[in-house]
């Protein structure tokens, strides 16, 4: 009866905020290229996720990824990496992922292999 509906509604209120997280929807991730600090950034609530890079001869070396501990969603990291790789691709640059986590992602996702410089194997 009524009590069950109230219980379900309360439960939905508890789980709903999790599904509304801005980064659940990859298109909502807005990356900033902070050229001063040489890092791609995404603001998440009060924290900053970042991928540090170095640029050399039209290649971007992705050296380090930092995801705040407040982010429990595992898919966020992958979405962030994808966004950065798409950004690099749009600039017609090559990517050299020296961060093990990013290298592992590119190794698993063949769609991004073409962004590697010729002769670079992960």
C-alpha cells in the first residue's frame, strides 16, 4: 500500500543522485587545456581530475593521470581519457601515453591506436 510507495520513493531519492552525476554522460565532460600547468583538467564538484602532459614535436606525452578520491565511478577515468584523446586528435597531434594507466587504456581500445606515432608500440 501507501507505505511501500513511500519506501520506494525514499529509496529512489537515495540512488537517484548517483545516476545524475554530471560525468555519467560522457558528452558532459568539459576538459580544459591548462597550458600553463601543462595539464588537461575536468572539474568535478570541488575537485579537479587532471592528466599531465608534455608537448614535443607535435607529440603529446600523457605522463600522469590524477582522479580525485571522491570519484568512485570507474567509468569516469575512461571517459576523461577518451575526451583528452579526442582533443589531441582534433589538433592533429600524435599521442604518447607514458602513464601506465593511459597506455593500458589505449592498448585495450584499438580505436585510438592510430594516434600513436609511427613505430611506437605499447
